């Protein structure tokens, strides 16, 4: 039973590492140049602060995820990992929210502010950003599951003890 | 000692309730109409999905914060409150990130996407949104402190027990 749990946790951490790495790479390589009325128009993730933040947050999460994969199962550092998971879940949530808010404006525009949608002009770039956001979303869900599982296993003995 | 701790927690929860309520109200009442070349131009929080999300998240947090204030200190529900605090901290983080990303575009614009800043036209509206974001930020910091304190008190006996 303990072995199955350990394998499940390892697989979840592998998924978390893979998806955050994929999100960072896909977003970082998103780039498209298009010309409109002989004026060259370039779309790049570095032009949007929210997308830069998304890449940095996912890069940090993937480095952390990679290091945790090699932590021996009897290490005392696992206590710290619960707190770190919580911090990373917050960081990833914040980065994907900011990126989603901007992506929504890029897709739909905001007629009240006079911001036009740009996805019609740079659809390849838009699709790539959407892919990165989807990968980032899977990463967050995985971290949320890991966190809730950790809270469950940490709190449960305490609950039994007190009642 | 236990009494001082309880008073501190109560004060923190009072601050969390007050700031999230203030953030929701200030954002919800933000509104300005200005005319530009005889064309009336209206700025309202409902025109931006991210700001609507911010109001809803802060309203939920303030209702929850209000209810928790009246929870008796020996209630078993306090165990649930730790998990609820974590969920609310995530919700508030996500809402303020999205609102900040949009507010940044409103303030600075994005020249690459052709989105012009609108704060020059509706400065009163902009200032009110900034105020709401500041109040929301204090609310998140308070929830983060409450959460870290709860994790500390829940994990500590376990740490002592195991080593």
C-alpha cells in the first residue's frame, strides 16, 4: 500500500515537472511575424509582462519539480516540501491568472477600452499561447492534488488523535 | 499566552474581513464617464471580466471572513477553516493577479498589440481601481499570514513528535 502511494506521488510529480516545463518552453518559443498593409507586425511573449511572469513562474516550478524527483523518500526535507508545494501552487495560480486575463483581451479584445483583439492577425502565436496555458493549467491541477493529499496525510493522524 | 494568540488571530481575521469587503465595494463603485470629442466614454468595472472576477472573489472572501468571526473558539469546524483559508488564499491570489494584469495594460498600454492606455482619460476611475487593488493586496497578505500561522501550529506538534 505504501509502495503504491509512493509510485502514485512520484508519477504525479513527474506530470507536474513535465507540464510546467512544457508550459515554459511552449510559451517561451511562441513567436510570429506578420505583415499588415506592408507594416511588419511581430508578436512575442516578451512584449507582455504577464506572459514573461508565466514563463518565469513555470521555469521555477519545473526546476523545483526536477529536484524533488531525486529526493530520497526517507529525507527529512519532505516536511519542507509540503510548504514549498503550497508556495509554488500560489505562484503558478497567480501567473496563470495574469496570463489568462491578458490572453482573454488578446482573443476577444475590450471594446469599451478600445483594445482590439489580435488573434485574427497572429493566429499561430495565439494557438501556441493557448497550448502553453493549457499545459500550465494541468501543472496547477497536479500541484493542487499533491498539496491536498499532503494536507490530508498530515492532518489525518492529528484528527484521529484529538477526537 | 493562549488568550493573546486568540486576540491576535481575531484581529487578523477582522483585518482580512475589512480589507476584502473594502476591495469589493471600492471596485464595485468604480465608475467614470468622460467625453472625448463629443463622444461619451464610460469606464465601469463590469466592462472588464477580470475586475468582475475580482469583485466576486473578494465578496466571497468577505462573507466567509464575516462568518468565521462568529465561530466559537472550541468549535471542531476550526480544522476545516485551515483548508478553507488555503482555498480562499488561492482564490484571492488568482483574482488579484488577473485584475493587476489588466490594470497594468490600462495604465501603460501595450504598444506591440496596439492597446492604448486609458488612465489619461479616466484618471478618477483608475485611482479607484488602484485603491481596490491595494485593499485586496492587504487582504491576501493577511490570509497568507493566517495560513502560515495555522500550518505552523498544526505541523509543529507533529514535528516534535516524529523527531
